[in-house]
């Protein structure tokens, strides 16, 4: 009877294994559903009909947080693999061969794969490890880089792991989407009103080209050919207006208005104050900040906001670098500059969720107005900020005065980037039109627009005439989240399937407290090693005692 039960149990186990090969099912029992891919993420892999090879450059002897990141990356790719068998992954140690280590590091850095230099403290000993937290997604003749490490200024080791893991699903889904794109939407870069030169927006446009086709449209010809310009604009899905410095005519505004009301998305990067850091490098070390009249006040007012001609002064700011001394004796010192706010994300929207701090330069404050459109503040100055009116003299002499927290009255901060959503009405409703267009409309369908009160947010620095990465400051060797923020803005404006909403997913990984581990190391070693030995000894003593007692009787 007993043998029959064992055989029956074995048959049941074998049957379950056979069935599982044909009816595979995963069950996600985690509270945050971190092992359940979103619909948009799954759709990003649906078009692959041949192998997609993912090389994960995290293998070998890894520090603790990167070992966890490796494990989470593998688990995520297994989920993608379960939905499409064409996705395969490999764990690669790029520094496995010591003889080619230096050459490999150089090759990877030239590809844009920046290493992470990690300091590890364990048992009172400090060691340095170089890690490449990247993955390479390869499909046919295309390759896309995926950054696995999501760092944020001031983040602890635990926060860095959580931020990175939380970003993994979006990072890989984004890579799969880019590498599988066959039809791209179109972005128009507007020219003709003194916008930034191409070399200053080159890195941003390079990043956008992975998703979209880019073209330029000059508004100059609207004076003579408004219909033609509007038709050209309507052939694009989004208009980018990057720091105009010359006023828009009423004809240009009306053409842009009709583009927006007829469904065109728009990203406005606008300065209402004329002030540049370079203009301070003169004998006086100062210049006058004045209002820049772009003739857009009534235009934005109708859509539901106002950009004020003021400068945001923020105690939380990014430094500028000035030289002291002459010639070879010069020393370069980073100094806090209150007119370059460092804006930390409130994590209140898919655009800004889990994002590095953004650097602004001479930003203005935005007021949101009451109308039918929904307004979401994407970026806001810190509570220790204030606004200063113009015209006024701005100079380096401010650096001689210590920053005083008491000089900043309590406030919630000033909006500097706002998302508008709704059924937009024309800014020319009940107004005299500057010209007659074919088939004008006054009430549009649902649409989106983002207005940022700083044109320099998109401006990359140059080195020997070549554009550097947007968000990188060559003077302080610091990185800011400008590029990620702006790419997220464009992706959100043009996202029809909710893809960017993957960024809203919250994942929490409980990690061990490193300090407590060191403090309690001896105690837990005694418990895990000494306790079993003690229990064995006690058991033996009790057994001997009981045996002697039984035989004595």
C-alpha cells in the first residue's frame, strides 16, 4: 500500500511537469506587481519576428547593489522573454580579461558607456570597483544602449538601487520601441524668430532622432504665404520653439494658433527676460537684465498661463566657475549662482518621475490662469526662492554677499514649466483676425502643450566647436537631467498609447542596512554558527542523561 502511494505521488509530479511545459503560467504575488509588465511594455516587443539579443554588461565580481541590479535585470528580461521567445539575453563581463582591460574601458567609453566608480566599505576596508551598468540591445543591424543605473543627486545606496530597478521596465521597453520603429512621427524645429542655432540644440535633436523625424520650418514666409506655411506645419506632429529672441508677428501667431487648435502639439522654451551669463564677462562684470518682448503674452493668456518678466532667485542653485589670478596662476572656483536654479522633481507626473535634478539659467516664473484647460506644474523652484523684477543690474558682485536663508520669504516655489491639456480654443476667438485662412477653426479637440520659462534648458555646451551632451556642465563636470526631462516632454506630447506612463510604476526593494550589518556581524555569526553547535551539544547531553536514567532503573 505504501509503495503504491509513492508511485502515485511520482506520477502526479511527472504529470504536473509535462503539463507545465505546454501551459506555462507566471503568478505575481508581490504587492507592487513588479513582476507584471504593463500593456505598453508588452506591445513594445510584439513586432519582433527574429532574435533580439540583449548583452548585459554586469557579470563577474560585483558590489552588492550591482549584484541586485543584475538580478533584477535578468528577472525583467525573463518576463519580456515569456511574452516573446525571440528575446534572449547574455551576461557579459567586459573586464574579464586583465590583458585587454584598459583598451576595453577606452572602447566602451568611446561608445558612450560611462563606468561607475564604486567605493565599497566592508569590515573596515575600502576598495574601489569599476562597473559598467549598461546593456546593449541588438536587433538585425541596429544597436541601442540601455543605462541600467539610475542615479539622483544625494541618493543613498538603497535609493539608487530602487530608482534603478523602478526605471528598468521603462528603459528596456523604450529601447525595444526605438529599435523596432518603422514609422516615425515628425517634429518641426521653428526658425525665423532668433531661435537657438542648431549647434546649441544638436545633442537634444540627436536624442530625438532615435524616435522621430526632424525638420525645420521658417516662419518668415508667413507674411506672403501663410496658407503654405500652415499646411507645412500641419504635416508635423509637434512644433519645437527653442528660445526665440525676436517678437512674433500677429500673422505668425495666428498660423501657430491654427496649428495648435487643429491638433498640433507644441513645446515652448521661452525667456521673457534678456539676460545671458556671457554678457557679464566685461570690464564691469555686470549687465542690465531687461524684459524681452516676444509679443506672446495674449497668446499664452488665452491658453491659460502667463510668463512673468522676472528672474527666479533660488537658494538651491547650480554653481558657475570663475577664474582667480592671471595666466598660469589662475585658479577656477565653483561659486553658487542664485539665478541658475537647480530644480528637483516632485515625482508627480510620468514626465518627471524618478528624474535627476534639472539646471535652469535665468528662468522666469509662470502664473497659471483659470480656464477649461488642465494645468500640471512639471517644474517648480524650491521653497527657498524668490523673484526679482527687471530692469535691474545683474553682476558678479553678488558673489561677495553670503547667501542668507532669512532673505527668502516662505513660499511653495514658483512654477517654471507647465503642461496644458484640454480642448484648446483659438486665442483669436472674438478678435479681429490678422488674415483670412482657409477653413479656420475656433474650437479644437483634445490636445497638449508644454511651456517652459527658460530657453537655455535645451542649450548644450560646446567644446572646440563640437556639441557636448545636453545637461553636462564642462566647467564643474556635473550632469543634470535636462535631456531626460525634455525627451520625456516630447515623448509624452506625442505618446498615443500611454507608453511613458510606465514611468509611474513604483517598485520598492527592501535592502539590508549596511551599518547595522557591520554592527551586528559578530552577534549573528554567533547565532548562526554557535547556536546549532550548542543545540547539538545540549541534545547529546539530554540524550545521555535519559539513557543513563533508563538503564539505571
